[in-house]
């Protein structure tokens, strides 16, 4: 934990708007793990951290509504990718920063969420992304809402990679241990089963 660092007030965006191709087309956020939908695990961990919890979803809005303060959907049809969900979240965020998480990381913990906010507070004008094993994790990030115009401009220029946009804006990094189990993407049935005996 990073000591004596004020925590940024953040809107929180949970990304659940994908096509779910690796899940056979299922709505990934509603796939069950340890007896609950994946979205429920994330919601339980972030709910105490914000009064502006946003879920990006393109299906099953009535089910997701129970977990969120706001729902957003992609402006374009045909699942244009996570950047579309991030843009929609930035558009409606009520707080100055948006903490973004994908719906398939149910093993993330409170300490890492705290460190994300504390580190972002040291670089309040820059995006923050997690890094591990020498790789950026662009869907585990904190974005200043004031950067929405830069994200929109990049989108309009044809960019679809959140990571490239954030790196172009001088992104800060929060380094995590190699093979950090908290960052496991449970995005296939096999991975869900493999992690099913591990308590979250």
C-alpha cells in the first residue's frame, strides 16, 4: 500500500459490453463464477468506493441495472470494442476521475484498488495503467475525465486502442508483481473452471 497519499474520488466503470466470443457468445459479465455472476464480484468490491458506479453493457440492461448507478451502451452497433465503453463512461462520469475495470477480473482486491487511486492521485492530470510482466493493462486504469476530448479526437481519427491513447498522453504506471493472480482474466470457460476452487 502507498502510505499517506490522498485517494482520488473516482467514478467507477465496469466494462461488460463485449461480444463474449471466448465465452461462446455469452454475456460475460453475467457468467457465473463461485455461484454469482462475474459482475456481482466486481460490484461488491467497488461499491463502497464510489457513489457513481457505471456499467457499460450492450445486452441485458435490466439485469445490470441492479448493480449500477448508471448504465451506458456503445453509440455504435456491432460491439466496436472496449474504447467505445470507456468513451461512454467518460461522457457520463460525475466525478473528476474514472477508474475502469473489465468484468472478468473478479480476483482484484481492495488493496490494489486503493493503490490505483493513490498512485493516480500522484499524477492527477495523466492516465494511469497497471503494468505487470512488462505489459500494460489498459483496461485496468484511471483516467482524468478532463481528457475526454483527447480520447474523442483519437477515436474520430480511427484509433481503437485505449492503451495507445493513454501512452500518447504520458500514462503513469502502477507496477504489479509478475503473474499477479489478482489480474487473472477469467475470460474463457476453462479459466473460470481453473480458478473456481480459489476463493476471491
